[in-house]
């Protein structure tokens, strides 16, 4: 079925008929503070029709690299250009994983194990109307150890119109009930985590590029006045 959909998409393009635009949706979101994950949205076990692209944003704060998430029936690829690697126990880290042409049926995601004194958040996105081969247009990432309330990520290369731009950012610090995170201008926020009981206030957003030929800069701003460090990463995927 997935290959048939891909062939139909290519035929439509060859005939000059506009293919359906990619659709990005949140499948699962959860957070952990030193133990079991608490579900924020969706379910860790989810069903796919087949042919979708799956993107996973994981961010953590640990005494070491907490490891990689896994999903049954598929192999997630860490996107190193859109992943801020672990550097020390005092700084948060994280970024994007992705896989194309997912098989139909039921799948279960297993996030990295979180022990006492460590935190983690995971978001699983589903993207439809994509090519069967994962095509990364460009990436970008920024990690900063400062109290700055703003963080920006600029892609390494130009984007094309129709590209799917995925962005995630988080900072280390308890966030108060009045604190906010503002996503990049023109982007759609899929989910935010602003609970004061965890050190990782997070936003995950996306945008379908409306124009191309230049790099893209995504800027997030938080109203939290006592940030310790922040990381952000952008993954840009081509739908064709």
C-alpha cells in the first residue's frame, strides 16, 4: 500500500497535478521526572496506515547520555545535524530522530529510561503525504549555557517551498505558572510543556515552507526569568 501511494504521488507530479501537502500531527507526548513517564497526549502504542514519516523529538537532563528512543517495527535514525549531544550533567540536551515509509499496523515507542535526579520528554509526530525515502533537506541546532530568554536556530542550507520544517526547544529550570514559550513566527505549536515540577519547559512546532531559496531562522522566546541553559534543533524534510 505504501509503495502504491508513492507511485501515485510521483505520477501526479509527472502529470503536473499538485500532490497533497504534507500533514503533521502529534501521535504521543510524555514526560518523566526521575521515573516512569507520564502521558501528556496520545498513547505509547499507536496504529499507522503505512507509508507515513515518523519524527521523534527527545530531550533530557541526565548524568550521562540517557540513550535513544525506539519504536517497534521501525528503525529510528538520529539526525545528528538536528541533535544537541549530551555534554555534562548540568546541561540539557536533545533533538530529532526520523524514519520514512513506516509499516502499517501497531507500533509501540519506548523512551529512554529515566532514573532519579534525571528528566526527559518525548514527542512523536506523524507526517503524511511524504516520499518513501527519508530526504533531509537541511538541519540546524543551537545549545547555549546562559540566562538568555531567546534562542535561535539557522538552517545550514536553503529550504524549498513545500518542505516540512520541524522545531523543538527546551530549557533547564522550573517554570512558573505565568511563564510562556513563544514559538517561531508563522510556525504552529503542536505541544508545550510548562509544568513547574520539571526542569524542561519545552515547545515543539512545525511549518510547511511557503517559499524557498534561502536559509531559515527559527527563534523561540520564553518569559522565564531564571533560565540556566537552552537547546533547540530544527529538522527540514523534503516531501518528494
